[in-house]
C-alpha cells in the first residue's frame, strides 16, 4: 500500500466512519479517488486533512466529511444520473462517478472546469462530464437527475434546479445568509410537490449567476436589486478582475490613481510575495509613465539610502555596512527587491538627476545607522561640526546597540537625558539643509530620525498610543519633507502595512485607542490628492516569526474568518481584483459598516489569531481601494551574502 493509499484508508476510518458515515458506496469511493490529485501540488501534504483547501480562482475544495455527508444524504446509488453544481477541482464529481452511472458537473470558472475535465480524463473517469457554465441554470438538456448536489450557498433553492430533479430525486444544497447556512435536503415527491428538511449547519461560498471565461472577465449577472444581494455578490459585480502580476495590464489597472500626489500601497502582512511583487509592478509603472519620483517605504532612512544610491547610479558611501541587516531582514532583503531596484535604476539611467526616482525610508528605527551617517557626512564636510556632533551623540553611545534600554534607563531616572543634545544637532543640520544640497538633506533626515528615535524609545515605556503616534507622525513628516525637497509637482508612492496606510479613524486603533497613522495624516494634509490602497488575502502561506527577533518561518495562513471582510472578498469568487471603495456604488455603501479585518505583521500566531490579528474596521472609510489576492505565498528572503571588499555591479544584493 502506498503512502497516499494509507492516508486515504486512515481518512475513511478516522474522519468518515468515526463521524457516522456508514454508506459502503460512499466509503469505497473515498478509498478509490486520490484527493492529492485535486489540490495544488504545494498543498498535497494536506490532502487528507479533514479541512477545505484553496484550489485557485478564489475557490476551495470542500472538507471531506462535508462531501461525504452530502453524497450520503443524496442517497446516490449505482445506475443514478447525478448533477453537481460547483465542481471546483472536480473532487466531489469524481467521487460521485465511482458510485453513479453518469455524472454531470457544472463549474462557473472556465479555467477550473478545463483543469477538472483534464484531471478526470487522466484518471480514466469516462462517465464524468465537467462543463463550464452557469450552475444556477443547471443542465436542462440532460435532466431529469436522480440527485443534484450544490456546493455553493443560496438564500433560496433555485427554481431551475428544483425542476430538473426526477420524481423521487433528492437535492442537497446549503441555504442561508453569509455567516452560516443549513445543509438542506429537498425531495421531489410529485410534479409540483417538494419536501425538505435541514441536515446540519455549514459554511459555503455563494452560488453566483453567470460564468467566468478563462480570460477572467465576467458574464452578465442577474438584475436583482442591490438590496436583495449579499455583500459578496456586490463585491463580485463591482470588482475589476486583475490579470497575473507580470502582465502589463495588471499595473495599468492602477492608472486611475496616476493623478494623485500620494499613492499609498498597503499589505495585510509583512511576508507575502504577491504584495511585494504587485507593489513593485505598480510602482515601476507609475514612475515610468506618470512622473512619480519618490518611492518611500516602511523602512529605515540610513538603510534605504544605500538602495537610493544604487537606483540613482551614485557611488556607495565607503565603509558603510550592508543595509537592512536587522530583524526582520526579509522585509527589504527578499527575492522581489533586486529586480525592482534594478528596474528603477534602468528607468533612471536615461533621466536627468532632478527627474530620477529615489528610494527612501520613512521609519524611525536604526538610530545607530543614522548617527553613523550624520557623523560620516560631517567628517567630510565640516570636521569641527563633527566633533560637536560626537559630543552631543556621546550621550546615546552606550545605548546604540540596544536603544530600547535607553528608554528603560530614561524612564527609571525620570528625565530625558539626551533629548536636548540630539534636538540641537537635528536643528543645526536642518538649517544647513535649506541650501537644498542632496547630501546635507540626507544628513538632516538622519538627524531627525535620531531625535525622533530618542523620544520614541523613551515614550514606549509609558504605554498608550504615544509611541505609535510619534512613529507615524515621524513617517508622515518625513514624507512631507521628501515632497518639498523634490520640488513642486513631486509625487510619491508609499509602501507600508495596512495598519499604517488605512485611515486610522475608520479602525479600532483610532476610534478606541486614540492612535493615528500616516494614512490619516496624509488625508488631513493632502485631502483627495491621496489614494490609500489596501491589500488583502484569504489564505496560503506567509513568512513570519513567532516572536520578535526569532527565527523566520513559513507559516500556513488560517483561512479567513466567516465574519471578516476577507471572507466576503473570498466568497466573491474572483481570485484577483481591484475594488474601488470611493465609487459610492452598492458594494461601497454596504462596506461602510464595521467588519473584522486581518492584520499580520512580522509576528504571526495562528493559535490566537482572532485576538492577536483581527480588528474591527470600516473598509470603505479606511481605504480608497482594495487589491485582493485570494491565495498567496510566503515572501522568500535573500540567502546569499554580499562579498567582502568592493561591491559588485549587482550591489546591493550581491546576487
């Protein structure tokens, strides 16, 4: 017996028999059909877990126990003709084909239908036909059916499907609203008579009208009033389907924001490949075609300055350490960044210095790197000022390796022992920067960071919102300085977590905790000249750690909660889309109610996810638009080290 055969037998015994499935035909079908062939290759190891799994196009393969329960309740027998609505990857239809004489399955996503059809042919299931089409209409030309199984929920049972049941035939369908449905058995007793009873509470994706061709466009849907439709249906209608990220049409979908002064691109985790790849494609497009010259990220100024020199073709500072070496290194040292930075460098190569796009860090950390950069600048340009700066910064010297200890010491002693010195240094360099010399501006920004960081590490020990607010105020002020420095008409793309770029006033952090963020501050500063674009996902894998400064792990994301914004997006049935939340349409209006929303940072703890990673927000007030990637994968870090000595041509990554 092979490993998979052993796993199938274990599934039959432990997951099906032990939970009450007794029909021998059903149990034998589960022994025969290889579930691992119906899930993506990277999920094959989970094929025999009793749980749903993503299969692409925003769809899932159902939990084995639920599939078995539906087939058993339908009382499918040898010789029956069966219709399945919502074939997905074809697994349930394949199981049915091992029992019934003839099985027809309808799948609204043409790409899934084709793949399922090919899979069935490879496995030799000749009595199984999988058709791309509108499942709500059924297959009248093949009716009547002895059994109909529907793998998607509806508020009511579609009349067309009821009438395609044979007399005595049984339909199994989840019926109910968005949160929980009842799995219902409907039996046709006579030409105009149906009986029904409920079996168990379940949760399914919605049964949607129309079909989705392989090019991702949508067929015309029904014309029911918006008030009669679920939020997922409204999202499906309003969303703009997106092609693959590497398709040029992907980035062009974001041209609607090209006239804004600031476009902020979010992420619901710090470790998702698609978020980085999408932001890279959008940003290069905006820089190349729409005059954006500032790329500002949730990263530290002195580290980002090394990337900035690279993309603008400037020499690196001699003896400078490699950038972004602190935890979490994968945020800015990952497999997306080399291609992105090289792309910016190539765009800049044909431009005057004033028109070149720069790469900047907005964040408050790496105080030691900023001190080093300030001193290096002054050593070169004003040795006397360098001596004064060393004296001023000497106060912080014992704490540079671990600046958080400075906060503890300052709190214990009851005063800010270094504040006056670092503020004086900041003021001096900011005055010099008025000359608009690029190097002095960079030094001034580093001095600002030191001053902000000194205060940040003090106030963080008092608790409350002050440390968060100080950090985001620093980022917003840095962005404003950058736009002023780059001159009138300068435009910026910002990369930061959804918790920073989504307007805090529309979230628990603002409403309950008194916190603001860079998205809110930007709206208050630039109004409608700002676009806030959140990014989200339903499931997949993510790069994260279990604790701060712990080892990087690839973790499986728990599928989104049934009462979350993410689940509504997942249930729309569209794998990738852009949703305009400022349009004022029915979807946006329905999304002006509080919903749970998931936030994964560099730490992810699935075991406490509801309390550690979900928070209430009002999506249509929080963001101007929402970019959705239903199934995502972990961001890959760079594993090769830079060589010692002279940086290679491929600096700063040494790949």
